[in-house]
């Protein structure tokens, strides 16, 4: 088709059918060559655009994929890096701060739309250790989780859901056990701070809920702690050790305690005790 007219195939001008055939042959060559050139140019342009956008296949294994690098995602990234985890972070519009951190701390940063299957495929989810979806859109987090489950059914998946009722519904219908509401997690910490200083939130164990708190021992006397508080550990002079008796605490020590939530809710100012009194263990 590309050598028509060079003498190898010459139509007979006395036969109109051969002339029409030659014209059709040349037109077909033009039509086929044009899309071929366009496809090649598009492929090269797309490869360059993908590299400019920070999208590339991830070849890590045993990594944790974090979708969303906003206010919550940044804190999650800090904690995971402190634990020495290998990270792959996906953010549709990363700011300069997260880009610089990715370069300095050597974690993979992909700039892409998490709702696209192509972006999920680049994260190598089949070899990932876990996934955390903390974008600002609840439905997007659910969409990411469903796409990740299709690629790796056994991978632990954690979702950030704003509405607590929506989180419970997702856990019930899609069998996601780790769907959390940021507001529901933060609320106990604020409520605990209104009851006694040093509250850090709450934990659930054996069907009961316990408030977690930090207590600082003053230099002029024993610490004031809620009734039925259980001492877990103490920090003194830069060290951290398990502790079981409030009497062993010294001035300026910091103690980590848990208190049954029922006790905290019913606590009054008169029911607080000093560390020298017996400790009531929660049952």
C-alpha cells in the first residue's frame, strides 16, 4: 500500500476498474497509516504524562497502602513510618509537603484517582500487607475497599467513615470489621477530658469499655485518680515500665491508667481518692 505508483504494481489506464482499484488501495493505505501514527503518538504521550503525574507500577511486597494524605492521612503516615513500615501513598492532589516527605523518607507517592481500577492495579495490592482508606469521601473509601478486596481477599482493610451509623452499616453488609468513624473515635477523648485531666480515649475489652488516661504525680503529694482506676505502667526518668501499685509512683512520674467507663460517667468530685487508698480492680 505504501509503494503504489513506484512501478512494482502499475494499473492499466485503459481499464477503469484497475484505476479505481489503485485509488482504493492508496486511500486504504492513508486510512490505515493515519491511525497507526496517532496510536503511537498517543502511547508515547500517555507514558510521559503518567510519569509526570507520579503514576508508576509499585514493585514492593509487604507494604501498606494509604489512600488519602489529608489531615488524618498525614497522621497515619507519620505513625506507620515511626513503626518502620513500607508505605505506598495514593493522593489525587498531593501538596508540596507530602511530596518532599516522600522524597526524604523514601515511600512511594502515587498521584492518581483512587476510584480508577488502573490506580489500584499500580499499587500491587496482591502483595500488600494492608490497606488504609482515609479520604474525605465515605463512598470513595468504600469503593476502594471493595476494589482492594477483589484483588486480595485476605488483606486487612481499614476504612475511615465519617458517619458512625454508615460505618456500622458497611461493617454489617460488606463484612468489614475495621470500619471506624473518626468522630466516634475522637468523641470519647473529648468527653474524658471534661471528666478528668489526661484522658486519651477509651478501649473495649470483654464486653466492657474502659477510659485510658495519663496521670502526672505532683511533687507535693500522691496523684489524684478516679475511683476504681487500674494502674498499667509508669514512666520515670526517660524509662517506661509495667507498674501495679500507685504507692510505687514517685514525684513527677507519669502513670498510664484505665478506668471503667461506668465509673467515669458516675464519678463525682467526692469519690476521687488518693493513691494511698486501696485500688478497686474492675471485674
